C-alpha cells in the first residue's frame, strides 16, 4: 500500500482508474473502519482508497479537535493488512491551503436536527470536506458506516442533489462482543465507563423490542429510554425514533410498518459523547 500526502500525487496515481472505491476516515482506525475497507474491496473497488484527515471544520471550538488521536503509522499498517491499496493522508495545509471560505450547507431539515442540533455546523464541516475529498479522489463508490447514520443520510442526499456520479454504500456497524458500537472515541472511556458504555446499545435494543412488541407511543418510549440512561449517570442528548429515509418524525403510515424506522441516540458518559443507532426490524 502506498501512502500519499499531496493532491497532485494522488491525482496522478488515480488518473483514469474506472473503479475507485473510497473510504474517508479521520484515522485512529478500528475494526469498524477495516470492515468498510473490506466492503469496498468486496464491492469491486480497484483500487480501494482510504483517507485519513482530522477535519477541523467539523469540530466546534469546545470539542476534541486538538486531542483527537492521531495514529498514522499504526493506521497505515492496519489498512495495508485489510487490503487497502492507497492511503491519502494530507496535511491541513495541503487540504486547506487557505481558510475554506466556500462551504457546503446541507438542508436544515436534515442537518440541523439530532446531531446537527447538538453540534451546530457539524454537517457543514462534514459535507465540505467530503465533497472536497470526492473531487480529489473521484471515486465511483464511497463507503460510510451506518454507525454515523445521519452523516450517511446527509451525504447520500448531497450526492443526489449535486448529481455526483458516486454510489454511496452504507456499511453495517461493527460492535464489540458486549454490543458497544466501535468508535475511536471509546478510547476516551475509563475502565468503569467502558463497562457501563454497553448500556447505550442495550437501551436502543429495549426501544426496538418495545416497538416490535407493538407499542406506538414513540414519545413515551423515547422519554423512558432517556430517563433510564439518566438514572445510570448518563447525560443523554436524544433518543429518537425516526423514519429511515429522511430522519423525519414518523407519520401514522410509517408507524404501522417498523421496517421504515430507526432509533438514534447520543449520550454523554463522563466527558465522552457516544452515539449509536439501530434500524427497527419488524
Ligand atoms: O466519519 C468520519 O470519520 C468523518 O466525519 C468523515 C466522513 C471522514 C469526514 O471528515
């Protein structure tokens, strides 16, 4: 696997490649990312390209941009083992040689809810860097994890509305044995917090069971789940049952068919903010 740091070298390396599959990341890779690389390969990507770039634009001033783990050497090793062909790891000066004044503003109804409500500007930062990376890599396929469910939706919509010739594939969430969704931020958890962290996925499972069992009082189910998290010392931002296709509140039609719904959550445990989601299956 080659590691490339500049736009010009990357463009030269990928010129004319008809089947590029792309997995953008912020590094500090774990099995979840590696499974996206394998899915890119299985989908016929040749070459499979990963990027590692901690994107300042998607962090609020009080968030963890400065402390976000940067583990390039180890990441490169893992990518190579997972079958990645090419790693693009630009410096900040290379990707943002001047302050990024042109930005992609995603539609409010999709990007200012849930994560966007609690992290204003987050999806503008994500869309801006992803569009820029798409323009540099020019992939035919890009793979994003369902762990960041809203991000996947926002990017799908961007690709549709801006008519980008890129297929977007959603990769299933990889979980630890106890059910905790893998995340680079799990590394911030103390041992005691790590043991407690499984409560988030269990809570979502409880919501899924309640809906599968026939309950349709979604607001009450959400409130109960938030209370259960709070009672165990979490500070939940939201537990929300939404339509999968646009993350809008379910209508009465959606409520009759669980297949169209997803439950999403974000909650803080100590100083670590975790997110997770579960597609509801009938
Ligand atoms: O999901 C991530 O790691 C980031 O949001 C992404 C898509 C790489 C953009 O910086």
